[in-house]
C-alpha cells in the first residue's frame, strides 16, 4: 500500500526469479519515503499501481515537491488553472 497527501493506492510489484533472491534489507520499510515508477491500472473496479521500480527518496526536498506537483496536476485536470 502506498500513500501520500492525495490518498492511498494499492501497489503490486512482481518479481522475477532472479529478483526474488535480492537482499531483503534493500526493500523499503513501512513509513519510508520512496519514489515509485509504474503503471496505474484499474483491477476489479479498484485503481492500483503495477510497480516496475522503487527507490528510496534521496533528498528531503522531494517530498514537498511531490505534494506541490500533485496539487498542480489536480487543479490542471479540474480546469482551475489557466494555460
């Protein structure tokens, strides 16, 4: 499960046989800030992200930048920002 200021979404990451042997220490821990790359899809009428890659956040500025980016995208999609 992933969550940010915009809400929560289920995330699935499918591992290959080679990936299954990776170091468990490298996996993100609950509450850790991460950057996720994937595809958003609907499955059984629920949105979920199929994760291709997940990385820890490198800089503390990434978190507030993401919040601003989400707000900007929402306002743009709602037609509340002029072009």
